[in-house]
């Protein structure tokens, strides 16, 4: 460890432990405030006792000269990168892949993209909401959030209660209409690749927000008819985000290409088997499968790009790895085997 850093760390510890040990009568909030004051005294002495009116400490602020800011409409969504750390400098979250590599925390199952969230006090930490509300697109800000502006006395799955945190924020974008925003992204791919065509339903009507490319189409015969409700097709698939980051696949070669093939365990079994589901059954798979496969014969390969209406909708899928943010368009390649 660098000697200068060691000295500063020892000084911080001394400040925290100065005087007497934590008195039994001292509340958790008072003890936390002493930690915050000690940190500010060491690194930002000009900010001691200068809590922002919003309840956060703005440690550094680099304006970009941008002009796009929130209007206060709760329908707006925000895109931002951040590094989360404790007062001792230990990082607990990083959305930038380059920084994650440097920290030694990089994971191939993590999709390193800006956080995408509704800008509303009911959906984010109160301290984060306060900080982002002061930023324009392109701005960079470093803030200290007391626990009562962050994860509170109960903490989170990975952060203990009554823990102050530091966030280094970079504002990437503000989206007024998430549905139109994702439709624009899908349409841009369709425009760039004219092999994608509009997908039609069984009546011939155009389905909005989903396009199909016929990579390899086998003409149906009397012995290999189109799918009908209740059929159980055997499928190989690879799902991607629009930036080509792999979401999931049951194709072993694809999983290996993206460093996602497990070295051992039962998970390897999915690469030697097919994905099967009952065609026409709502809820088994995302709607894109039902929409795209209804007129595809066995032996055919297709690609589809689609908005979240045909995927994970306005809630996304935040418990998986990688996470799927709300209003996220996706791209799938599907092979329909005859077995």
C-alpha cells in the first residue's frame, strides 16, 4: 500500500476513534455522523458542517455545459453511470466495464451499461434522486449520502444498515418517452438491415414493435405443418441486447464464445437439450416466441428484434444475471428443430 495512503487511512481511523469509544447513549445516527465528519475533515475540510439543503454532501461537481435537464415530469427516465463506494474507498458497485476490469470485479454475466430508471423519488434512493436532479446531461458529480438518504437503518442485501456511501455519478441521458425511445432503437436496426421485415399476425395485420428476418426457411409440407396451439416445438436460441451483449442461450458454442459456458455442474445440461414449451400458452415464454413462430416450419432459423411489449415489459427482469431494465428491446435468434 502506498505510504501516503496508509498515513491518511491511519489518520481517518484516529479521527473516528478520537475522544472516547462510542457511548452507549449515542445513537446510530450520531455515530454515523461522526464517521462522516471525520471523513470530511480528512478529505474535504471545507465541506465540514456544510450539508446541502437536500441532505447530501456534494464533494465534487464537473459541469459539462449541457443544457438538457429534468423537467420534473415523473414520466421521465434517466440513464447514468456510477461507482459506489464506502468511506474507506472500497468499491461495491461499478457500471463501467473498464473500471470493473481495473478493480478486479469484472463479470461476463454483468451487462455494463448505464443504469436506466424512472426519475421519481419513489423508485430510487432519496439522495440519488436529489443528486441527479441537480445535473445536466454530461455532468459528473461525486456525492456523499448519509444512510438516511441511502439504504437507511436496515441496509440492503450487500450494504449494512446505517452505512454512509459515496457515489461518483455521470449523467448519460434523459428520456422523455421510454416506449418511443425503444421503438426508435428497434426501427434503427430494421432500417440498417433491410432483411428484417414486418411481422404479421394470423389475419395478416402488422404487429407493431417486432420485426423478423428469415435466416433459413424450410417450406412446410403436409408432414411438417406450421405450428398450431398446443404443439410443443424443440428450440435452440440465443438472446441478445441490441448492443449484441449475450442475454442467454442454449447453444454451447455461443455460450463459450461469450465466456458464459459453465465449467461444471448441472447447468451444462441445457446446452445438450432443447428448449421446449407449449406453443400458444401465455406466460411460458416471452410473447416474441409465440408471435414469431406461428408460421415457421420445423428446420427453419429466424431472427427477431422487438420492443419490451414482446419481451419483459415495463418492469424488466431485475433479479437475473444480467439484469434486464424496464423498456428494454431485445434480439433473438431461434432455430426450430423438427424433433
